[in-house]
C-alpha cells in the first residue's frame, strides 16, 4: 500500500468541496469528509470527533450544518480557542531558552496597557524558559497597570516557577537570585535593573505541584508615569524588551549594569567570560583599604 499513490482528479478539484481522487478509498474514513465523501480540504473537527471540509461545514446561505452521523454542530468558540492556543505555543517555542536567561519582547504595549487599565487583561505571561535542558522551568508575569498596592502607580514584575517533567531531579526550594532588566532602547543604555532573592519559606519557590506556582517578585518595578511618557527610551515602535536572568553565579550588584549591557547576540559562555574578566579588572583597580595596607607594610 505504501507504494501506491493518490491521483487527484483535476476535473473534480472544486474548491467548494474536498479533493477527489480515483483511489481515495485507500486513505480510510479518517481522511474523508462525511458530507462530500471526498478527501478532506482544510479539515474542521466537530465536537463528536468527526472531521469535515471547512467549506462543507457551512451551507450556501451561511448556516452551520450538522454532523451527518451524530447531528452535532461545530463549536466555533472551541475552534477559535484551539487556534489561539496553538498560535501561542508556536510563539513560545520561538523564544525558548535553556540558559536561565530570557529576553522577553512585548509588542502592542499601548493596547496591552489599555487592556490592563480596563481590567480586560490585567497581566501577561512571558514564554517559558529553562535554566538548562533538564533544569528549572520558569516564566515572568507582568502587570502593566500594577498589582496590589502598586496598582495604577507602577509596573509590577514577577517571577513564576513552573512544573516540569524533570522536577524530581532538581533541588528545592529554588534559591537563586532573579534579576529583571527593562531595556533602554537608545544608545544611552540606561537600563532599569532590579533583583530579588527568593524567600525559601514561601510556597512560590517550593517544588511546583500545579502548572505554576504563585508569582513572586517586585511589585513596584518601574513608575507608570515614566513608561507612559511620550518618547521614553523604554518603549519604541510600541515594543519593549524585558530581560529576565537567573543568577547562578551570584554576580555582584555593581557588575549587573555591565552584564546586562553586553550584546545579547553573544553566546552565553562568551558573556560569562567577559563578566569574569570585568570583575577581575575591577578587583585589580580597587584601592587597598588603609588599615589593610598598614598591616602589610608594618
């Protein structure tokens, strides 16, 4: 059967129904529309599980037809939800990261802020990212109109630990410093940087038992008044970038601006080398405290 091919009959390739073929029966019922009995074209699945051609689902006057066998109509709301869910999964896969760092591109900022203020959608989630290929699964959560006592005054930015299939191999509670960076998109590079250390007693940092733990982070991350200013350097072309970095090496606070200003296009290991070299350079330039100098000079 594998060597046999399906020959489409161009005479019957009407775009209002499925595809016709002389030997279409070789495909089996799963690939045939139950309305036109031809090979499925743009298949749509009904609640009963049967599939029909998209063009066959609607009659000429636009009314939705029923499944010939069970009389069940397609649920358009479920279909739209499935499409939206699939689109989100594809978008998330484009941004997946396995080094504990995520650069989150947020588009349509103005529209999202309007949604947050009207409470249609108060928060948005970043794509998931990982600390390593078999490591912690994480994401960020952003409230564009603030959360709690920061509502209407600040952007609220939180870290979310997610359940993954490798959690049994990992150590909990999660105890690594998390750094957020709102990127200045101009050459001035005046990024907004803030960090927090997990409260290991909090449920937010224990092994996840549901899809996501309760978010934890920085409620007053950045003043709304500044992000709403016309021409501010953090929103350009209605887009902003937030970098989330899990700091496994405990980078000194004074080095964070340098580390977060490195070219994001560089491989992670190159960035780590540059950070180490900068730390060593600064250590060599640090003056010896007078008390310590006296001890060593007699």
